[in-house]
């Protein structure tokens, strides 16, 4: 997981865009001069909205980084024990704040709600793209499905390997969401 310092550095373009948007105001005070960016930054951070923006940004980055560390660690353990847990399940929290909840606060903000329960083989390359978090403040997690339960559900072949075709058919709607580019959130990547 990234630390707070690197999270702040990663968010610098977003903060700088807000700062740059205000630079013409500073330049207008002294026509023909170039405003001092550090003075503009200090002024913005002294203002209530600038400090609030920085605080919210750091909180969001920290929360997202913590979830990334938690989920990547869990995924590594599941992959290590894929003989016991051959299938991974995506668990999206189902509440009013979950993006895509048709009756929630953010019905058009993403397809997180629709991805709840998605399953694929623990070693499927799709997990390289969709291991949570899948957007800022994403609260999703993953968990494993045991081999015995996978066998009862019809997801294991007679030789013990995962029936990837059966999983693809069962979760065709979620695969379509992924393939359309509607999940994870547009432009979201962890570094």
C-alpha cells in the first residue's frame, strides 16, 4: 500500500489543476506580472476550502491505499492456496453509498453494486484488473470459495480444475460490464 506522502504526490495533478484555475485571479491583481505559484498555494491552503480539499484528498487516498493493501494481501494468500480455494468471489458492500445502487446516493457513478458476487478462478488473470479497490473509496473485498463448495456448485470439473466456461456463463452479465470498461471506475489505477 502506498503511504500518505506518496498518496499526496499522486494526487498533486488534481490539486494543481484547482490551484492553476485560480492563478489568473492572482495575476489580474498585478497586470503584466507572473504570479508566484508557491504564494498561490500558501494562500489556497490557508483558505478553508483549500485545507478541506487537501484533508479530504489525503483521507480518500489513505483509505483507498489501506483497502488496496488489505485486498492485495488477501489475494496473495488465496493464490498461494488456490488448491483449497480455487475460486475468488468479489464482495461489494450493498448499501446506499455503493456506486450503481439504483436506489442509492450514487446510482450513475459506476457499476460496483452490479458486480457483487462475481466469481472467477483464483488464478484467472481478470483479478489483475479487478482486485479491489476499483475506485476511490471502494469498500469491496474478495474471499475464496472452497473446493468442496465449488464442486457442489458445479464449478469444478471431474479432474478438479475450475470450470471456467461454467463461471463465464453464470457471470456473463458481470463479464460484459468489465469488457465494456464500466468496471473498475474509469481512469482508476493503483500504482
